């Protein structure tokens, strides 16, 4: 049993209160590189990983992201490369493309844990605004943002799913 790995899985929890401590650029690189180790349907890699370290850009991203409670000091935006997906003959809304966003996200969240960074995935954001801010090409569809930083001592309570309606 790999207890270190299992403990990392157990200990990773979302962080919605981050300190102003900067994120080391080498740590951000390691998180980005980890996407390459995620399982990916057909190994086609139809996702684009966009790192964001510019503080002004992070503030702007937060302004268009109602679900971004944390004030991240870095972020990673996972996009579906719809242009390449269509070249491969896929419907750009094919479920597999979204599953691969999830595997990339889960792997990068664990990589963040491994390098000592706190993290929070966010899907509640304006995709059009994020695409515009990051000057993404028309074939790039931002689908998930991973906020990165260092955990503050006090954290909001974990979400209580029992009060939320089930949805598809
Ligand atoms: C696809 C996905 C989207 C999420 N979107 C948000 C979000 O917009 N804002 C947020 O604060 N947390 C978001 N989360 C984090 C979840 O709320 C969190 O993982 C869940 O409450 C369980 O907490 P834990 O990861 O610490 O166990 C998202 C998680 C996933 C997997």
C-alpha cells in the first residue's frame, strides 16, 4: 500500500481562503505538467492548459467568476480544444471531452497537493468573458479553472450537499 499517495488523496480538500503568499513559478509549472500524466481518452489530448500568474489577470478572472470565492495567487484554466476536436471528427460537446477535463483537473489538484499548494476547482464562471480576457482563439473553450495559492488558517465550512437540490 502506498500510504503517502493515499494520505495525499485524503488530505486534499478545496481551499476557499488563500493568503497573499506568492505561488512559486516552478510549482505552477509542475502543476501544469501534471496534466500530461492524467488519463485521457485515446491519448488525444484535446485539452489546452493555460497557466495564469499575472495578478491583475487573476483579479479580472475573479470578477467574471461568481464561483471563485478564493483570491488565488495563480490559476490554471483547462480548455477544450474544440478546433482540434472537430478535426478529429468529434462533436465539440462529446462527453469524452468533458470527462478528460475532469481527469486533468483531478490530476492537477493532486499535483498541487504534492507541491504544497492549496487549490479549488471552479466551473462557475462566464466562459465568454474568460475566453475574452485570456485572448483565447475561437477554437478554445474554457471549462474549468483551478485556483492555486496557500491556505489561510481559517476556512469557510465545507459545502453541505444535503441542502442542495440534485441536478444532472
Ligand atoms: C466540476 C467541479 C466544479 C466545481 N466548481 C466549484 C466552484 O465553482 N466554486 C467552488 O467554490 N467550488 C467548486 N468545486 C469544488 C467542490 O465544491 C468541492 O470539491 C466539494 O464541495 C467537495 O469538497 P472537497 O473537494 O474539499 O472534498 C467544484 C468541484 C468540481 C469537481
